[in-house]
């Protein structure tokens, strides 16, 4: 599991790869040519970045005839969020939930007395 996450972190560490993911987020299912049109780099460089994104499972590919379409796969990013962000937020969210419940109980008790 950690080696998979390492591949995702490595893929996300590069600004060009993040731009590719942003492009796919805006318009999923693009060809190499369409992706190249948005970046100031060679077709070969974009191909290398896409390969690394595919290896990290951040991009999946579907062939439509002779066209290779690239799609964003958000699952690895979600897994990172759950593993590295979510567990730290749970305590804050629980505290907010407890606070809300306590305030609501206070309000209910005041309404019963008044």
C-alpha cells in the first residue's frame, strides 16, 4: 500500500503532472494532442509525464479505435486524503459535532423551562 502511495506522491510532486491532472479534471477523456495543446512542452515530455501518472494509477486509458483517451482517476488522491488528511480532521469534526449537540441540548432545556 505504501509503495502505491509513494508513486502517487512522486507523481503529484511535479507541477507539469499536476497541470495534466487539472486539464483532465476540467475535460476528462482527452487525447495526447489535446493535452499537449494546453502545455508548453514537447509531445515526448507529455507522454513521459502521462506514463508516470498511469503508473501511479492517477490516469487511466481507454482506446477508442486508434485514439488513446486519458481519464483522471481520483481514487488514489482520495486514499491519500483518507490516510493523511482525514484522520487529522476527524477529531475537529467530532468536536464541532459535540459542540453543536451540546448547544442544541442547552436550547432545548431553556425552551422547556421558559
